[in-house]
C-alpha cells in the first residue's frame, strides 16, 4: 500500500511540476525539462540502488533505511 502511494505521488509530481515551474516560477520549457530530467534520473538510480540494497540487507531493512533517508 505504501509503495502504491509513493508511485502515485511520484506520478502526480512529474505531471504537475512542469506546469507549476512554467506558470509560477516563470521557467522556460528547457529549464523545466532539465529539472524533470534530473528528477527522473534520480528516481532511476534510486530504484536501482534500492534493488541492490534489498538483495544485500533484505526488504524490511531496505524499507527502514528508506524511511530514515526520507525523514
């Protein structure tokens, strides 16, 4: 259930963020695209590191590390 919420919030953020940056922060399309690229790249490497960490220390401990890192 928690992962579904995290995925849903990530989807909502990546669809809402370009409009927000363009209208409220007056960034160009290239600027918002660059910002999204960094966000997506970070998520990709986060998924990869989470997978390797889960193999190394287990899913429960990986979840605990993720909670501490998010906090």
